[in-house]
């Protein structure tokens, strides 16, 4: 498609998008009800942008194979070393919110990971007991996974950019059997609602 990607957290992506540094940004920002729309409306309400659904993803605790620390619930985080994500990452915002709602301590701070893959690798190499990550990342490295929630991952796109060749190529690819097969192989993804609009600014 000709699209280059930078992975550095949802809020960083939204800020870069607002500054014109890209044609799209991926978001999974929790809110009181639903996902992403409040963060987008707060910053881009009057801009010619659209928030489009990409996928529902299974998020939870990535733990070593056979789950040696017997992780089964949110409260287990308090006694373990947890991979850290940058403060503006959607996964860190969600974990902090869930722990805060239950009054649970955040656990021992483990290594910093910049993306989902790094988070899973920190568990694989033993530098952390768990990561709050994606089922797909756990599968990739043959780690165990304890589901916590389903999150909606959306793309914010500029309306004009949507009709340019790179995003049109991406859209076309999502209609192919290869794309569906990729989602199935990765695991933990539901793509049946892809491109559903959730916000239309301007």
C-alpha cells in the first residue's frame, strides 16, 4: 500500500495525526462508554476526519507457558512484575483504569516496552511475569494468555487521504480472503465490522 507505520502508543499517534504527520492513526483508547470517540471529538471535532472501525481485539495477561504464577484475575497484578508501556499507550491507559476502579496496586514495574511485540518478548525472556497485551502476541511467541476484555481498535483518517491510493490499497486488501485468513491465524481478532464509521468530524 505504500504506507509506513510507527508504533508508539494511541495518544502519541493521535497527536502526530493532529499535527499532520500521517494520513491515519490507530487508536484503542478506553472511555466511560465505548472506545476512541471522546478522544477524537475532543481534539478533532471540527476537522475533516473520520473514525473507522478496524477490529475488536482480545486483550489480557500474557504470561509464560503453563502460567507458572497461576494468573487468573486482575488482582494478581499486585504481586507480580509487570511490563510497562509508555503512559500514552492505549494498553497502559486501560490497565491503569481497570486497576484504579478495583483499588488494586499496580505491581512491580518491569521493563518498558514500546509496542505489543516488545511486551510479549519481555515475558518470553523472563524479565517480567506478565504483560497486559494481545492474544495474538501471546500466540506468536507460544505464551499463555488470560483474557480480560475485548477492545475496539479504530483508525482515524483524513477524509481526503481516504480516497488516495495508499488507503484505497489498504481498503482493497481488507476485502480479500488473505486478509481474513491473516486475522484468523493471528487469533484474538474480530474483523466483521471493519470500516464501520464511529465519528465524522467537520
